[in-house]
């Protein structure tokens, strides 16, 4: 068989282009089906339409580096950030998609610039409702170090107000209407005048959740590491980007973000370091004041790391805490697949959000399953006594 050597390079380029376009289309199909479905009808439809648009997939795959820059969240947020068509509710229907597509292609250089400058990582301050019972029971005062932070909003659990609604273990956090007795059996804690009130369903009583009549953690140092740390309280452009990352139709999360920013605006800024979490963690941990309990924590932050990097991170955290005078603690809050060596008991519930539940663990010992946005907290059987008397 004769081979045209002169065209071999061009043939390989075409093959790479086809593979890249197909791979990107598959990525958007997966995003539509596994992530957006049931959470955002607009993003579910938009990402599905993109997956069936080979010309747009070719543009995206051919002009963005493979990997993180091609994440669907980045493209969808970048167009919203730049006030593209249907930015608020997302394009619905073929005609609206046509306008969205035409605008995106015409402004592609601007869209690409935003994608290359920004990260899809966004803070979820509601995670503080599930972290608070652990933080309140650790030896005080605390030095908080968040890995994978975006805007440091989870470094201020003491600036929010909490309302824990009593639910029974095993109900799966279904969100069914509360009975009169359940509504009355709630615990409240936190900053009384905070603009952000976080509600969390749980099977624990008030005394089990927070010791000493709702004692709050005393935090004397706050720091975080992120690839693109933001300051939405001082930089309107950073707040605009975080708002663009909130999916269309999720008014509750958008309101929560705005309230959290208002709550932390008067507070001193935490120390946020830009860079790789493994490279920056040792030096930043060494800055924690010696008289405070160092708490290294992260919430839904490690999924993008390769498994080998997660193991490296685990060994690093263990080493840092062992080497610190007085020790410290590690709070992980991730999907069970991210840190599979943390044994999470089976959880059986028909609720459709079960696949997205996170495992809350203290020093690699599982404590509870939580809702993906901090909306529920359900203790594992046998988790008694994990955090110095925590039931």
C-alpha cells in the first residue's frame, strides 16, 4: 500500500482534531447527563446541544488546551460573565441556542481569555453547617487552613447563623415537609445579626450538635490555598465571576453567595495563597500560630486531582500534623470515591441525591454523610466519640 509521506503530518493533525472534537462532545454529553440533569434544566439542555454541535466543539477543542480549560462549567460561566445572550436563565429552545452560539463564536477571543484566566472552583459557604459541629468540639482556639479555597468564604464559619432542623437518622435528608414537632425541635447558633442563615437537616439533638449551649469555634488564624483565590468582598469583578458560576435557576445558591459575601465583608481578609496545594501547604501550615489547634480542611476540592496526587496529599497532611508540636486535625469533606481508603458505611436511601452525598471525616475516621450543599448531616453508626466527646 502506498503512503503519501508529504501529507502524513496533515493527516495526523486531522486525526487529532477529530479525536479532540469527539472527546469534547462526549465531555459535554456526560456533563449534561450526570451533572446538570435534575439540577439545572438550562445547563442540561445547553450542554446537550453543544455536544451535538461539531463545529462549536471543534472551535473549543482546537483553541483551548486539553484538560481543565475545556471543562463545560468554564465555557458556560464565561459567556454568562460577559453578559452573553440569556445570561440569567440560560438559552432554552433551538432559536435561543442559535443566538447563544452566534454570540459565543463572534466573541470567542473574549470568551477564551476569560476561560484561560479563571477557575471553575467556587466556595459553598453552606458547607460550614456540616463542618461546624466538628470545629466547635476541637481544642480551642483554632487555626483554619482550607485547601482548594476559592474566595475563603468557608474560612468564616463564625460569621454565619445556623438553624439545624431535627430529622431522624435514615430519612436520607429527603426534604419532606417538617411536622410541627420536628419544626419545633431545632437548634440555632452563630452570629445573631448575620445576613446569612444556613439551614441543615440532621438527626442529632442540639446538645449533640454543639457543646455548651451552642458554643462557637474561636478562630485566631485563617488561611487558604487556591489556584485562583478571589476577594469578592473587595473586588466586584471577582464577585461577578462567582455569580456567573452559579447555575441558572438556582436562586437559593445565588442569594446564599451574596449573603455570605456581605457577612464576611467587615472581617479581616484571610491569608489566601495562589498555587499548587501540595507545593504551598507545608510553608503555609508552618505560619499557623503555635498556641492554636491547626485544622487542615477541604470540601469537594480534591476530585480534580489524579488518584496518585490524592495519595501524595494524604501522606503530606499526615506528616505535617505529626510534625507539628501539639499536633492538629484533618477534616475531609469529599465524595466517597475521592478518598476511598476512608471507610464509609453503606447508606441506603431511595433519595435521588444520594449519589452526590459527601463523606465528612475527622482524621480519616468517617463521621457523617452530608448533602452536597450542606443541606443535611447524618451521622454514621459507630461515629461516637470521634471528636473529643462528639457523639
